[in-house]
C-alpha cells in the first residue's frame, strides 16, 4: 500500500512540473489579447483601412 501511495505522489509531482502544454496556453492567451484589442479599436482600425483604400483608389485613378 505504501508503494502505491509513493507512486501516486510521484506521478502528481511529475504532472505538476510538466510544462509541455505551456506553449499552447501562451499562444491562446496572445490570440485572445489580439482579438480583444481589435474589438476595442475596431472604429480606429476601420478608419485607417478606409483611408488606405481611398489613397489606393486615388493613386490608381491617376494612371
């Protein structure tokens, strides 16, 4: 019985120290932050994009 408890403790400690999934979590958090920023600055991003497209139309029209 004591050996089983020791084995369970070792497995629990190993699981707690395993960092193999940290990369995935970090990527998900970065994506969530970027989506949040895009939602917050949606109007400003739209205005910038409209300005760029207007500038492109103007430049193409000169040709």
